[in-house]
């Protein structure tokens, strides 16, 4: 046997559960999950026409048996695959949240008390449609690092019929709190090691985490710049500005003319995300209306 002299390179190893993600990998996955939740909350708020809040609570590793023991039935378990990677994963949703989502999706108020019961066939179809969209957003949130195609396989109501892992197999559990129309409960994502391991390798390869514990979790500068460069920015061309009283506004009618403070031959303003940034003039390009940037705003206090 060789003699180990540098103890800093020795890592603990659990022979009963050899497949474990490092703490830094879990932290990196949590960061990506929190970013995904913001996108998912925006989608649900728009789709259901009501404010939806999603907050990440915890990221843990545990045997699948322990997770299953804490599941109260009936619950709504969406089982899905991540092709081409092996195995299945699941999302547990409290029936109250599921019924509130379905009520809203059908145009209802989303209010009142919902019983903890299984979904009907029609309700299940509507709920699967929402989950399909949430899984597509999940795919997009990971697309820059790893490619997979999620697909809903089934909707179950007891972990006994959603056996995605062996009882002693390690799973990663991400718990989130979801609030919609006064209803508040948990949304829980469960990933077996076989499903999450390729994603954990991807975050390490892209600089989101290190296994040796020598660095904190952070994305590479190039990776951050690439993500920021893709961020959409709203651009608006402002023809002119003026001020009128509320009384004048209430008396406006078709045919009235409003005089701007700027002259007709002065440059217009190009605003980016509600901040005035450039001066421009109107024109045409390829058969479309267009503007040409002729300079920056003289007083660019917004940087």
C-alpha cells in the first residue's frame, strides 16, 4: 500500500452509497434551478392570468425510500424521461395546486377549497399540457450545457406506482414552494442519480462547480457574457414628448393635434429598456420602416 502524505487530497467515500454529487455540484444545480423557476413563474403567471410565485427551498440527496415514505397520498406525480439519458424522474405536485392550475387554465377563478383527490381524465390531460411546457422550459434552461428531450410518461397518484429508483438508490430532491391565488404548497422534483449525473458533469465542465473543493461555485466569465448577450432588450423609438393636463386628455377626440416639444427636423430618441440611449433619424430599409442611429444621448445618466 502507498503512504498518503498529502491529506488535502483525501476525499471521504461512502461504500454503501458510492454515487453522490458533491456539495458544489448541488449548489451549481440549485443556481440553475433558481434561474429556471423565474422563467417558469413568468410562464405560469401569463398562462393562468394570475400571479404565480415559485421559491426554491432546499436541495438534498437521500435514498428514494425516504422520499417515498414522506409522500402523502393521493398526490400528483408526473413521471418523465430525459432522452437520451437513462431512467425516469418525477415531479410531485400537491393536488390542491394541481386543481388550482387546472381551474385557472379552464378560465375559472382559481379560488375556494380543493379536495385532495386524483385527477379526472380531462383534468389529467390539461395538467399534462402544463407540465409539458414546464419541462420544455427546463430543457431550455440547460440547453447551453447539455442537450436532452424531456417527455411526460405518466401521471400517478402514489409513489408505489412511480418507482423511478430502487428503495436504497440515491436521489436528488429539489423542493420549491408554489403560491397561486392564496393556495400555497410544495412542488418537488426528484432526480435519480442516473438522470442527474450527466447534468452534474455538465455544470462541472462549464465551470459552474469544481469537485476538488478548491473554488467556489461560479460561472465562467465567457459563459456569463454569452448568456447576457442573449438577453432580450426592448427597443423603442420615441417620436417626441410633450405634457398635457388631465383635463385636456379627457377632452381629446379624433382629429385633434398634439404638439411635441421637439421640432420636426430634430433627431428622434431610441430608448433601450426605458432608458434613452441614442439619437436617430427615420428612414426605410428593405421595404420596412427603420431608423439610423446618428449619435448617443448627450446626457446618458443611465450609463
